[in-house]
């Protein structure tokens, strides 16, 4: 099963442990995570179910390309890294 990890900064805002979750797309894996941690949904996704502007997800060290549908493919050995993006100057 894919492994999902959250950066320490994000985990401080919303409790989020590293876990394994089933799925073949980023959306499916996140839905499995939300089933065990429902509070994460509103922290990571907006009201339309899109990834929030200041949240990033990398699958096997590559940033996802589908921030709206979250349809990027995931394999059983994939590692998803979820982090809060910083901006400013």
C-alpha cells in the first residue's frame, strides 16, 4: 500500500501520522486517509475538493500535476509526501 507522510509543521497544525492507505490515485489515497482523520480534509482541500493553494503533495519525489481532480497515479510502493507550502519574500 502507498505510504503517506506529513511534514512536522503540518502535523503540528492538524494531527497527522505517517500511515499506509489504499488507492491507485492521489484522490483515492487521500480519501482513505480522511476516513481515519476527517479533520485533515478541510485543512488540505477547499470546498470544491481541490488541493488548497498552500498545500503540496509529492508522489515518489515528483510534485503532483492534477491539483483539481487529484488523479495522479499511485502504485502500491509509492510514497506520498504532504506539506504546507510557504510563500512570501
